[in-house]
C-alpha cells in the first residue's frame, strides 16, 4: 500500500506519472489512442498555417465538385474547400471541451469527495438533486440554457462544465466511500487532522486515479454533446468550420457529393475513438474497472 | 423497501418539476413575450398575461401547473392555443414505438454478446465486440446515422433514409421507414448493455461458488446457465434502465436526423420557437418516464432476486 504515504516527494510523483504513461503506451489501445489524440491536438494548433485555402472563400463555379488535385476532398455546396474545413473543423470543439472538461472534473470531484466524507442529511438532499438532474436528457438541459444565453463558446464552456460535472459528483462520492472506511483515513482523523487536510492528503491522492479516467470519459461525452449541438444548429455559428455543422450541411447533398460528409465523419470519429482507446488503456494501467460506471 | 423506492421516485419527479419550473421561470421573457414578439408591450402584453394567468405569483402558477399535470392536463401551448396533452399524445407513442423496437432488438443481442464476451474474456471474439461496442457508444448518433443512411439508403438503396409518415399515422405505416432509426438506436443501446453484462459475467465467473462448482466437476455449461448467469444478469436489469435514460438524449438527435415525428423532434421545435409550456411538459414527461423505468427495473430485480424478495417481505 504505497499510496498511504501522505505527500509523496515531487520526483516520485513524476516517476509514477511517467510509469503510468509508459504503461498506457505499452498497450496497443493506448498507443493507437494517444497517437490519434496527439495528432488531432497538433493539427488543431498548426492547422491555420497549413490549410491550402481560406475556409470561408466561396466559389460559385466550384460547387459540390468531387475530389481533385486542387481540392483533395472536393468542395462543398458553397464551393468551399472541404479539406481546409475538415482540418480546421476540430479547433472549436477541442478548445471548448478542453477547457470545460478540467473544470467539470474539478468542481464535481471536489464536491463529491467532500460529501462522500461528510455525509449526513445535506449529502442525502444533494444526491436527490443530482438524480433529478441526471434524469433529464442532456440535450434538454443544455438547449434550454443555450437558447436563453446564446450559442457562443462563452456560453457553451460553462454550460458543458456545469452539466458534465454533475455525474462526476456521484463517481467521486462513490470512490471516496471506498477510501473513507480504510484505516489510514481513520488514523488521520484520530491524529486530529481537519476535514480539509484529510481531503487534501488522504482522499484526493486516492481518488485521483478514478477522476483521471472519469475525466477522459467526460471529455469524449462532451465532444459528443458539442458536435451533436453543432449538428442540430445550436453550437458554433457558420461560417466557422465545425465537423458537426459540416455534416449537417453536407447531408442534403450526400447522394451525389458524399465526400462532404465522409471527411468530417472520419475526423470526428477518429478523435473520439482515440480518446476512448486512451481512456481504456489508462483505466487498465491504473487498475480501475471502467465498465462498472454508469454511462450518464 | 418497495414503498421507500416509490417514495424516492416521487420525490425525484417532484424535484425535477421544481427544477423545470424554476428553470423556465428564470429565463428572460415568458409565454406572452414569445407569442406577441415585437408587439409585446403595454396594454397588449398585460391583457395577454391576464388571459394566461401569468400575473399571479410563481408559487400559485407552479401549484396550478403541477396539479394539472397530475390530472394529465399539461396546459396549452404558447402559440397554437392547443392542448399540449393532445399534441404530445401521438408524438409520445411514436417515440415509445422507436424505443421499444430498439429495446426488442438491442437487449437480446446485448445479453447474448455480453455473455459470450464475458466468458471468452480477452480472446479475439471479446476484443472485437468490446472494441466495437466502445465505438458504437461514443461516436455521436448523428455520425453513425449519417454513415448508415449513406451506405444503406444512398449507395445500396435497401432502406428509406428518411421518415415521411405523419405523426398521427397508424403504427404499421412506420415500417420500413423506422428500420434505420431502430438500428442506430439499437446499436448504441446494445453497446452500453453489452459492456455491463460482460463485466458482470466476468465478476461472477471468478466468484467462490463458481470456482467451487468447477472444482466439484460440474459440467461447464451447467455452471454457466445454472450458477453464473442468473446472478450475472440481475444487475443488467438496472443497467438497461439507466441506459434508457441516457438514450433519451440520443433519441432526440436520431429523430431529427431521420425526420421522425417523435417527442424529441417536437422538443427541438418547441425550444427553437421558445414555446416554453411545451418544453416544460416534455421535460416532465421524460423525467417521469425515466423514474418509472428505474422503478420497474427495481421491482423486476426484487421479484427475480430471492434475497431481496425475502427482505422486502420482512419489510426491511
């Protein structure tokens, strides 16, 4: 039980992180997953400098043209280069979910750990409220907020961070319950440590693994939500290139211009698959059984 | 135990109704400003609010709305002046039809594949289906739906890719248009349940009593069917319930993709039109369905699990 050690020295912590990373990379799923995620992240950063065309440049002579030497993935219904838009189409999604995921995991995790430790009447009430929130489909909750406050990223980030933090409360609370009953927590309490100290030194290090895997999963669910909202027309607004929006636009021309759909479909799928493979490998490396978790 | 579950379910629905009501309440504007749009000022707005009873206190209106909902009267829509219960009726039936078809296809497939992958853990068959399941559950429904339409409707021309039947049409007219939506929904559902059944089977197979049976020399299939599966499948019932709740969000997207006249598309339309009474009503229905499904799952688990049954009889 090495995790009992209260605050491991900085270099052992780094060593453990590297060890986990090596373990993840050693698994086929982790190697493929991390490669895909890294590829998408790098692409999102450098894409503005490598795209062949302007993403909003329309050309009425080039509408719905098939793949060619000049336009590798053809053009869309407004004569815009599909490859350019596919390369740029993940930036918004990665930016929004990349900020919202850590926020969701942090606030949900801290609240869950706190109430897992404290328990009592307030905990009971909170769990009822959490259940009530979870019983509404995500799309309804999010749409009500988005319709009220608009569709920019300054609305999407807090909305996603809020709603996707709620299930984290449950997970963190359950993980805390597993730890709280152990001897070293009782020992810390017997030593007279306050709640904050117990959370910081005993609970957080032990719940962190679960939260990391949970965070990876939240990320993929958030991407699903974000792109679904875009698809429905409640996400980013045109002409900003976004995979969900592109699929929605190109769907009508699918019968004679399938390349407009296939590009964003492959890009979005590969990112989400990459995240999931990574999460899977991470869960196995950390010894957490992810399959037990509820999908909500 | 049973009474406690019923009570907790009722509490959850009640909290949801408060959240819905409060949520819509804090939104700027109300049914009248949405209905009158630019003319929403002065006398016209006041008259409208009076006619709709919007000038009363929030608590009074909540009470009215909640007691009406209990009697099955969900109020009238903001713009159409139609009874929401009437509007929702057919849509709810259509969404349930979609869900039931998907369940009928998905649950047996998921249990079968879950058991197979659980028993053949880390073998090729497990890796193939487990990995496919992860993809099926995490790729957005609109993406898998679009790909299926492209393949089966556009390229192969086997199935219609869009539903043209109107909301009130008899159930038989939805075939074969409903097939592709059912496949997409069923696929996601299968993936979720499969993973749960698999991990449950794995857990049971390493249990003491299964090990004991193996050591006693009980035939393998006898162990699987008599000892392991009854215990492994019980938790699956609750998972199916949870999955249904999760899928309600996906149903909305699928209904939009296929132009299916269900509750989900109605909700999207209502939100776009800012028809708040309809949004409230749909939210309440969905939450009630969720709680009802979970209750049913608890009941089924209780009936099927001898241990819980005796507990329930003793009233603990």
